[in-house]
């Protein structure tokens, strides 16, 4: 069955810039049967947004990027069933052992509802401001994933990599989930497809074209199977391409017409941003109901 997710981007705009009331919206989404909520990460923002690799950067420089793990912890305390995710947390901007601790703590506080989305980001200035080398970021990123899995399962633990080194380390609490899903929001290069097939539980693509997604997803799942893992358990979460009316406003029904093709291409979860399709909180319940209808009978 197809699952549905909502992205929390922009919802503070419904409340005069106050993000705290979004907790009520997430509770409402849970009541309607939405499967997952997610939040996007930027620790800081530089001015060179022309370097954004996916077209025009969609947010102004003063957009408030709320820290995802902090927000998800708050949401864990006011919900019971909805899963908590990110799209994505920029992993290398946090020390590997701290990231492991943060995610494990969130899973404990949510009683096992975390499916974390991780990526490397696109902005060098963000790395520079954080004191993290831009060069070698992919090595750092995949070592982080190894460290998370290690600290979530072994103690004392030892790791000797290019960017992380430790001996006889204990990290508790561990996640509630025996296997906490890690989804990666990274480009589908040959190398990344190989890596994802070995270590990831899902993919969060930027690509929205079903014809382009289908062969990539097929390669990913074939790689997962070749690695001795269950390809059916590998989740692909896709945001459909927004379709706009003549007046420039997004058209929800026209946008949703792409969903069957995305599912046929291999997507398991469809994510949309209510801030784009709703005038405000008064439309949110109906939006959630329309999203949940995509799951089928």
C-alpha cells in the first residue's frame, strides 16, 4: 500500500511566523491517517544560492530553517503513531557520535517511530561556517552511517576510519527499533547507488519524472537484493512535480495525477507540502484527507 507524508516546510507562515502551533497540525494529520511528517535542514544559509543544483532555490535568505531533530523531538511528545523523518538532516554538520545519540534518543522518546533522512547538503558555506571540511564530505557521511549502526548495536565499540576514530566507547540509549531506517537524500550516481544498496533503507530523490526514476529505483532494488537484503523493504519517498494554474497557484488535483506513474516507477511514499496547496489551517484537514485517499481502500 502506498504511504503518504507531509513536509512541514513553510507552515509557520500560517501563524505569523510562529512554528509552535504546527504541533497541532501534526496531531491532526495523525488523526486523519497521514503516515509520516518530515522537515528540511539547513544549519546556516550562505548568500550563494545560485549554486543550488536543482534550479532556483525556493526560499529567501531569511527563511527560518528550524532544526529538524529538535522539532521532531517536540512532535514525538504530542503524537502516538505518525512516523518522524527529515528530508534531509545534513549529517556531516554534526559529529558522528552526536548524530547517533540524537537519533537514538529521538527513537526512544517516540517509542520507535523514526525513519531518519540523511544527506550531505549542497552548500559549501554551511560547511565552512560549521568548521567542517567540504572536501571529503562523502567519506565523512558514509562513515557516520557506519558509526550510527555500530553504536546502536555494540558496546564497547571501536571504529577506525578516515574521519572518525574511537576505542572502547559506550553509547546509550539505543534506539527502540531493532533496525532504525536510514533513508538517504543523495544524487543517484553509480557510486551512490552502490552505496545505498548496501547501507540505506530508502531513498529520497530530487528527481520527479517517473520515466527517469523507474530505472534508478530498479537498479537500487536489484542492488539491495544482491547485497542479501529485502528489496521490498527499501522505501522510496517522492515529492511529485507541482502543477500550477494560470494564476501561478499550485493545483493539487493536477499535481496528484502524476502519482499513479510514480507508484508504477517504484515509489512507495508520496510527500506533499500543505503550505503550497492550502490557504491556511482551515484547509489542512481536507488536504490530509485527500492525501490519505491516495493510499487506496
